[in-house]
């Protein structure tokens, strides 16, 4: 990506350079074939696990990077700039791990986190249902206690990595007490009774598998529940708030890629004896595209910095998602316009980027609804705050929000070495 970033420490500049190098060498050659044939890039996620990318936000004591959101989200943007499927997939994996990392017991973390952080297990986050998308309190999936087990029944919809994940973080209703009746469970991907429907035939992000997931008398032991019964909704809402920030970062990466393709084409395409970019109308259009992308980036980073510092960020995250996804839709449409007829063909990537941008507007709640939903999230959290928090409702050890740039240096050197070693080993 052609971009100068403002990062909280010099080491993070090296991290972004490493990610750019990996994306260019390992991901970019796969994009067209995987998207054209709806091929899920499981090996790419294994590589990202080996590099440490799947654990960047998580606790160092379990092998994570403990990066602030300000940095982790720029990694997501960089990945999405090359391949939106990967950018989305990484954030979904983070979301599936987050309840375990933040609210799980030490025994639960020690049992599952290492495989998830390494990428040996790929995570999926099961919140949405056919009749409960942006309103998680309307969910119908149940988890009934039978002695030392829970029996899960229900259907989850629009599940990224459905059928590919080895680990599902599932929100299910354990009582009829409204917002207080939802709990969080960890369900292995090979659990009897868990099944995934054929993937949805989407307009974009075809490399990313999205499926309905059915739980038909799926049994898990009681120690697969995260936190106390009835404490799942705050976890679900936290995932939605963070997910909107992630979508803003992905959308910004998609828009940046479209701008670069349009600019490159405008410089090389000659009409009436001069490059397209020398026509004032084209150059003004490209300048407007660039300005809108910069504004989107500034907004999602402002929200991320607020989150890192423990300040209120929910509404700003929803606004960032709205602005960034609308910007991506506008910029990719303009990019197709700059390319003209060839922009409508699959010989150039801008038409794919335009289709992906539309999905960004819908993901994690349609753009304008997400701002209202963020206010509803705040109200529900305030209501739930009146009830005592369970003993496990605390961050993992060492999970404070301040950046840990000094301890990150050694891990970054290893990350850079892993990228070079991975490329060499694969020729």
C-alpha cells in the first residue's frame, strides 16, 4: 500500500512493512483464482497463524502480541487492501477468541487459546440468526442444562467460516429473562449435531465461506460455558462494537486499493494525446476519492484510540463503519468509472472491489442502522451493569489497554524472520 502512517512506536512501522511484504508475496497471487472459484483460503490462515497475525490483539502470556487496536486495525486494513476475504476472516477469528481471552477462566484459556492463536483451530462467531441479526436479544437458539452438560438447539445465520471452523463461539439462550437470558459457549467444530449448510452465493467475498450453522442436540460440558449464565449479551454486544471498527478498517483497505488501481490506470491510459490523469475532471475525482479515504481512516483510528484508552467508543465505531463503508462504495464505483468499459470486466480488480464494498455496507448491521444500534448497545450495557458481574467477568491477566511497544520488539523481529522463511520455504 502506498501510504505513510502515523503509528505509536517505530517498531509498528516495521510490523506494517512485514505485513505488506507477506500480502504481496503470499496472498496477492491467490486472490483472483480463489474469488472466481469461491475457494476458501484455509492455508493462508495457517500461514497467518504461524506469523502471529491471528493473535495480535491477545495476551502475550498465551503467545499473543497484545497490540493496541490502533495498530491491529491498520494490520487489518493492510490485509484487506490486498484481499478483503483475509481481512474479514482475521477479524472474525479475533471476535471468536475474544470472549475466551477476556472472560474465560485460566483453565479455559490454557486449554484452547494456544491452538487458536497458532491458527491450528480457526474460529467462527455465532451470534446472528435468521430472525435476530442486529438485535441479539431476539435470538432463539437455546442451551438447556442437563446435569453437567448443556444441550444446544437452534440455527445461526451468516456465519463466516461456517463449516470451515474448528471452534465456534456460540451465543445461546439459557433462560427467558430477556437480555439477561443469553450465555456464551465454546463448541468444537466436530461436535455431534453441529452442521453447516452449503455456503451462501454472495455477490462478493466469495473466498470467504458464509453459511447457516445448525445445532441439533449438540452437547457440551458445563466447562464450555464462558462466564456465568446470563452474561453472554455484553459479550455479544462487545463483539458487535469491535466488529464495526474492523469493518471500517476493511472497507478503508478496499477503498484504498480501488484508488490505487484507478490512479495507475489514469496515468497509463492515453486519450486525445494525453494521460487521463491530465484531464482536470479525472484528477479532481481522484483527489476527492483520496480525501474521503483519509477521512474514513482518521475516523476509525480515532475510535480505536479511544477504545485503547478505555474511553467510550461505541457510537464513534458505528459512525466509522457508516462513513468508511459508504466511502468504499463511492470510491470503488468511481474507480470503475475511471477505467470505463474495462472496469466492468474481471480483467481488472475494481469490479470485485465494488462488489466487496457493498457487503461492507451491510455487514455488522446496515450502515445507518448501526449508529442507532450502538446507542441501544450502550443502553443495554447500562441496564446489565446494575447486576453483579461474575468472578470471571474480568480481562485476562496483563490485558490493560496501554501499548506495550518495548516488549513487542523481539516478537516483531521473529515475525519478520517468519515471513522471509515462509517465502523461502515455499519457493
